[in-house]
């Protein structure tokens, strides 16, 4: 990132112009946020004379419906992924009209196809941020595949982030035969690299390196030209900081781990891992949360719903879903044992997913708040307006007042399953009533008693509605001791239990967090409750220790205390971090998906320009890319993520051009937990992708020989 891909593209356009006046135009597809940047670079980086100047047109918003005869008179046409997706939809509608009536002719302005028409022939197509088409099944990718051009280029700092399969869409777009055929690509790369044979993996990796040698130009911050680094940046160092569990946290985590292992073994023996994949990810989510803070599994059991509809409105909206959409959602719900749906944006599990009406696709609440802000959506639609968003799956229009949550869907369309499963916390209480007081201390191997019908772990989520429970926790009692005490109280008589049920229930932190997104008063009520019930965790203590040390050190460039960015996957954890930071008297700013674009922009400006603002709390999903935060030279990764490149992008918010100080990265980890295995998985992903993209390995391959060329063209050599 930041090594001059845009400048290289401009140099190519100027130095290699088309000689055919009827086919001279370069089409550039980029995120909407980069449109102005491309315009500015074309205007400022090229000489104004006739030899270098490029005549440019922006195909976007109200100007998106232009005839090809007009566009081909320009040297450069800039457009967005959203505009391209909208045109693909229009083309599909036109194709349907033609099939229904062979004599059909375009009559309306909406029938114009600016980029995908039969007569559209581009000289060159460049996709900027090409990772936007890494999923071959998205509308953006399918539209890009349909473009016709004499040459094609993909520009990205992250051509692969999770697997080799993400490279396929890029190869297909640039039409490299025979690799553009997915079956061929999968047989030669995907399957052997995922297989168990070391020899097959090695051969597949060598083949991939040969292919990339022919089609890939890659530079990193460590690359050298003529023996000198291409970029002179201050050093970056990474240090693992180990946090030690308190006795309560230790008991919570290890009992939780034992029960998740029992449940996973149950799926394994039943050969049902695939059918319960989403549910297994939820169990892993619980372990990840337990490493961070007990509140995350006790009080934030459900994702906060991100829409604006009330409960009654959501029920009405749920009833409007088409039968085929309901059937699809039921199948997804049943495959995850009803516990969660996978977010297609961040690929994490959303326990109470936000479901869009009428398409029925979903995201987690935080990703929804991101895509609902058109200025932040990486591939936002061409006609996005405040309060509207585009579904990341089908690109249909989404309105915040017309979305529901997963729990409402189950209540309306799966009432029997919902009744059998019960509520998230209520299920825990019902289960505890039917068991004796010694259940938590028994060595009973009956796995059916360990996990409820939704796959959630029993007796680990203690309702925050009970003030006695909170007091007990602060006095040092573990969640398990409190759960046993609660069951003992209930067994003394049904009268008190019934009286308690009739009393108004106290709102949980999750409910207050959900309400806090609506107005300032609700936000204040949520933060006051958070401060009142705050408890420390091992990771928060370690973070405060690091921050205190940083506050006592001085920046080499400014002589003032250094600034720090703290990244976490969980916005609830950022809420918790605010409490001790406020108590310490440190000035800080917040950046997450629940904030509007103006608030986020102001937070960045304050952090950059105000010396007294020393800390920025950032959601990893909302702020891992697109930000320039070189004011910070300290980065804290509070919890590791599956994908190492998401973390790398986050760290590069500080370690980039303009940074004057060495950058220190602190990874806070709890040893002997699931976080060790996440790091191992990160390393495995990194090794595979770096091996494929390795610059030094590419140099060792050298010039492509006859065997390499024959391999690329899939031509057998005669012996």
C-alpha cells in the first residue's frame, strides 16, 4: 500500500496510448471514495500539454447514463463498482425483454448501457482496489468479468487475504487462459494447496509462483532497487504482551473451553461438522470473548440491532418476506442450529444478524452501520443517499427503517423452534432450574447436558438483570458459584420465583447498548450503567500498563508523549475500555461503524491536530483501511483476528508515508488459550500467501523457460 500504483497507471496511460481513435478509452473502476483522488492525480501529476493531458469523464450518479458514442471520445472514464453493478442489473433486465420479444428496441434512458453494451469496446480496463471483486459470485465481480477490452489490469495491495481462491477472480478478470476456468484453477491450485499431500502442495505452489511470475508485479516496503530501499520509513517493531488471567477469568475460560471441546467432539463423532459450521464458530467466538473480558459473554450475548424499526414494525416487516426468502433463511438458521448467521462482509458470526427487507440477505450490526454510510462503503451504489445502503450480496436498496433482526425472523417464521430453544439468557435459567445444585461440580460425561439446543454453553451466561449477581461478581464469586447460588434460591419455593417473574425486568447492557445508538440520552444512560458495573480484566489491566508507560515516554520527533491507536474487533470492548481511560484523565477519540461520517472525520482531525488527544479507540472492522493516522507511533492490537492481513492493514494506518517516528506494535495475548491457535492460523495463512507472492522466490525463478511457458499455455512438451 502507498507505493505508487496510481502513478504507474497514469504513466502507462500516457506512454502507451491507443492508435485507434475509435477505441482509445481507458475505463477505471474504483471505490466511490477514490473518484476525487483519481481526478486530482490526473490533474496534478500530468503535464498540461497536449502530449500528456488526459481528457477525463466521471461516469457516476446523475451522469451514469451516457451513450458509448460519447464515452469513447474521452481518454479516461472513471466509474464505481456500484455503477457497474447497477448497469449489470439493467443489462439483465434488457436481456429478459429481448428474450420475451425479439423485436424489442431500447426506448427509455434507463435502457442505455454505458459500459456493458454490445458496442462497448474499451482500450484498457483498470480495476483499483481489486480485492473488491475477490468473491467471484458478487455482482461487482460478475459485472467486471463481462467488460470487453484489449488489455486489463488489477491494482491492489492485498490480492489475497484468506486463500488462493481469492486470486481466481483477478485471474478470470484479466482472462488468463486456461486459468480463467474455475474448474482448471481449482484442480491445479485450490484443491492441492488445501490437501494433505506435502508433495502435491509443493508442486501446486511452484506452479502458482510460475504463473504469478508472468502476470504479477509486486513491490513491498522492503523491496530494493539498485541496492537501495524504494521507501525510507522509520522502523516498525512488534511485541507480544502477555496478560495473565485472574482466578475468576481462569475458571471461566477453562470451564468454557472444556465444554466447547465436548460439543465439538459430539459434532465430530456424528460427522456433522459441516452442518454445524456456523454453530462451531459461535463456540469459538465465546472463547475469543472470554479471553478479553467476562462482560462480553455475560452481558453482551446478542449483537445490538442496527436498524431503526421498533419491535412491532419488525414483526410486520418479517411477515412481508417472500416464501422463497423465508425458506432460504430457515435453511440457513437450521444449518447453524438457530444460533447465528455468518456476516458476508467481515466473515464473522452475527448472533442477532440484521436482515434486509425484502431480499432477506444479512450482515452483522456493525457491518450494516458501515454500509449504511455511503461515504464509507467501499463499493457503494451510484445513487446512495443518507439513510439508504446497498445490500452487499444482491446490491438491492436497503433502508434502515426496513430491516429486521434474526430473533424477530425466528419468532415470526420459526415459532416452534424459538419456543423450544427459548431466549438466549432465559434458556440458561430454565436449564438451571431442572438440574440439581451439584451439576457444575459433577464429572458427568453426558454431553447432552453440556450444550443447549442452540449450541450455547449452559451456565456460562449469568443474567445481568439480577443486582445480587453483579454484587456477587464484584465480591470475587465466579460466574459458576453465582449460577449454583441462583439455582439453590429458586429451589426453595415457587412463590418467590413467580413474584420475581412478575416484577419489571432490568435491562441488560446489550439492550442499553442497542438503545444508545438512537439518542444522546440513551447513550448517557448506557455509559453510566457501564461505569457502575465495570470490572477489570487481564487484558484491560495490561493495556493500561502499556498506556501508562507510553505516557511517560517522549516522541523522538516532537518531544511530546506519543499517541496510541487501540484496535479491537468488539465495539462493546471499546465501550469497556473507555471507563478506565476516562478515570485516568486521558483525552481520547472513538472511531467505529455506529458513528456517522462527520463524527468519524472529526475524530480523525482531533486525534491528528490536538496534542492533548493521545488515544484513538478504533473498531477493527471500521478502521482497518482508508485512514491516515501517522500522528500515532504506538499501536495496540487488543485481540487477534483470523486474518493477518486485516491486522496488517490496521497497523499501516500509522506505519505509512508521513510517519516520522519508529512504530511500536503491541499485541496483547493470553497464553495457553484459543489466541495461541489464532496466531498459528494467521501464520499458516501468511506462509501460504507470502510463498505465492514472494518477491525473492520470483527472482530465483528467473526468466520463464520453455517448460514454464508450456505449462502456462497448458501444452504438453514432446519428449
